[in-house]
């Protein structure tokens, strides 16, 4: 009969790939007679899973059709959880949407990082004179060099407003060494160590594991923190912790806005991530977060 295969295609950003680690073992247990072949955006996240037989990077899979599909006993899962009803209606966590696509029972699975002996030596490498407070204010992909439109310093759907971010720094910079993780075009904060270049994945994992506290947004670091069982503070604006978040974290959600007619271009999701300044329903930062009340709530967590 020959070998049987189950192919799982995981595309998207780092956070989405981290979330997918939650289901690797369940996927193998669901199809134990098949070899699990994974095609993904961040192969290094999955290399230590013994349940996976082969890992390929998207766009780098030579002879794939001939080796795994042509005249083979194969089932292929090349689905997009973001396009499922439960995700679009914000009723399902992204991991639950994947479970439905993969025919796996959802049991509140959590992401998990497997670190081998060699990789472990890179952890705890961030040594600073004070405890590290990791502050991620901006997220999303780096600038697309093929896009003639220059990037902006602040994307309101996910980024922490600069007024709030600077207030956090001003209040806690004496107690903590604050490392500000942002994009090259991200706004500038005073009193921080700025990190705005592309960081190798193991260095990023090391920074998260070394930090004493983490104030994050809905981006890859909150998924990495969950995968390492590190409770963090996560700010949410245009996305929902019900869909992307974890109960491990302290999730701080923006106040519900009073909308006018901003959503003219929305289709299957309310707020788009790019080129959407017209969709912002907030006129000032305090309509989004009350800065004084937010800082007071942080006092109980830091």
C-alpha cells in the first residue's frame, strides 16, 4: 500500500504559527497511521516535535507534489481558520477554528514551545542592571519594500497609543529597565532601550523568557508568552482576546467606541489592519483607554 500522509499547511505570521503548535500532537493522534507533513511560515518552531515527520518552509518544498501527493494515500489540510464562520463572528478562538477544520476535539489547547539542549543555551542572555519590563507597542509585518505607500508610526487597531505608552514608561522606568520592541517606523519613546530591527527567533524567545514583566499587544509576543507559560499584560483595540488571546494573560480591552460610518470598506471583519485611518472610531486616546485608570490597574500587576 505504501506510506500514508497527512499534510497541514500553516501560513501567516509568527503569532499564528505559534498558536498552531497547540495542535501538533492532537493532529498526530487523530491520524496516527499517517506521516505528518507540515508546511509552514516558521519551520524552526516545529523542528523539535517528534510527532512531525517532515517540516517544509512555505515556498521551499522541492518535489513536494511528486513525493507526497501524486498517486499517494494523502489527506490535505490547506485551510484558512480566519475565513471560518466562528472566527469571523468572533465566537471561536483561532485554535478552536483550526480544530474544526482538522476534525480534532477542542479542549482549550495551548501553544507550546519545545526547546532543545543546544537552543537552551541562548535563553536568559539578556542581562540588564534592573529587571526587564518588555514593552511591545507596535505589531504587524515589517515594511513591504514593494509598497510605494510609506508605513505609519501608529496603527490604531493594535498599537498602544503613544500617550499611554509614554505614561507607562514614565511611571515604571525607575523600577525597571524597559526594552521597547517596535517596528523601524514605530513612534519614539524616551527613557527606553529601543529594539526596532529584525530579531532572530531564538533571540526573541530569549528576550521574552528573560523579561520579568511583559506589556504587549495582540501580536506574536503574546502568543510566545503563552507558549512559555509566562503571564503577560496584553492590550486589545481592534481585535478580540476571545479570538486570539489566552486566559493566562491579563487582557485589557479598549472601551467600546461610538461608531459613525467608518466601516465603509469592512467585509468579513470589522476593522482592517492596513490603510484604515478612516475606520478609527476614537477621537482621542481617553475614548480608547482612560490613562489614569489604566496606570492604576497596572500597579496591581507590576
